[in-house]
C-alpha cells in the first residue's frame, strides 16, 4: 500500500508516492505555469501509468493550492507548508532543530524542539534569494540554473553584492560584470548576498541550532549551501528528498491520520487526470464582506468552494469515495 503527497505551489507542483516504511518510491516535479488545475491533472495522469487506485492508502495535500488539489483528488488531509516540512524533516532525522527552506517564490525558517515546531517565519514579499531570482540570473548570464552552484564554488574572491532587494541585487551584478569581475566571483558573491539576506530577514531574531536541514529546490545549489555553512559555522544537511519535502510531509500526515482513525481513504482515483474541472468566480453581495467566491466544478457539479468567509457555498464533503467526478 502507498500514500500520496501533493504540494501545489506557485512555481512547481510536486507529487510523491510513499510506501509503508516512509520511503519515497516515486516522485514527480511539474511546473505549475500559473495553472494549478492542469498541473494536478497532469500529475494524476502520470501516476496512473504506474499505480492503481486500490494501492493507495491515503492522500494528503499542501502548498498554496492545497485546497484546490484536495477537492480534485479527494484528499484525506490538508495541511500548510510549515507543518508538512517540519514533519518530513523530523521523520528523516528526529534530531533536526532548524529547517532552512527556500522555494521558487518564498522562503521559510522552521525551528523544532523535540520534534515539535516551536517557531517559524516566512518571507513572501521580496523575490531576492528565491528560486525564481536564481532562474532569472542564470538565464541572464547564459547559464543553466544547475550550473550556478558549481561556478560559486570556483569563486576565489567573492564580490560584494547587495542582496536585500532583487532589483538592487541584479543591478549590482550587472555593475560588477561591467567592471570586469570574474563570473565565478560574481556568482559566489551573489550566493553569499542571498544567504545574508535570508539570515537578516527571514531568520532575524531566531536562534538557529544544529542539526540544520536545508530544504526546497534552492538546496540543490552547492554555492548557497556553502554560503550557509560559512555564515552559520556548522554543517548544513541537504536531505535526499529536499525538493519534495512538502509533499513528503503531506503523505506522512495522511498515512498517520488514516491509521489513527482506522478509516478508508477519500481518494477518488487517478482518473481525476481526465476530469473536466473548471472554476467559476463571482462577488457575493449577501453581506458587507462582498467575498470574491470561487466555485470548483466538474461538469455541472460543484466539488469545492473557496474564499467565502461564512462558508455559505461550502459543501459538506469535498469528495465522497462512492461518488466520482464527471468527465
């Protein structure tokens, strides 16, 4: 039996299939491309080629599009990214006390004490230091984003780059290029600037203790890892599943819920990849809130509702295991 975790973010949508021993047997990374519904459906279509509905024990969702994913696939549990990243890290290593997480559009820090989240902080205001910024700089420099880390490690004399703002950082990088600085020194300086920005902004006032995990797509960048180790003065561990830790944590929580409550999964099946899922939005004028309500429909049937503060448009069950969506 397997458990599925789905992490729907603004940049990527991740899927993991985990076995009973908490080992990931399959993972999928898809670009969200501004269309989370299609990304979710594509993930389901790919999983259908390898697994059967009867093999799935539980499903969990997380990320900014977690409620949307839950409505489409029939999730058993829906949790925020802080919780899922913390659970995934403590499952892999119960000694973890600090989690550095940098994704495509935001960054987080999570502190754990005895396996329980004691504090956290997020930065969603500025793109400086996130995966999207690194993608942009790699493209501008004519490199693949995977090459940035290798270049950073070659830098012998990292230049000083302003890292508190994405716009200023890019301007500074261009200026250093015009001065004739070596590309590896510029990238090394950029890596150090991004780490300084993270520690002075996201981690401000936090007590970072070992063991330290670095999670998210940016953890693949060896230059950023090295810069963190230099600033923190300790080993920074990049876990095996660092790119999909959110989805991994969602799968773990789903498994625990199903076993604890001894119930069957609400998963509708991999056929969700073929469903005709659409959204309808309108402004409700029934009260002074004037909520911008979004209805999620399959064919003519409503399967979910979002942004209605009073819950007027919610349905009792997002998905019923005995009722399939319309194709």
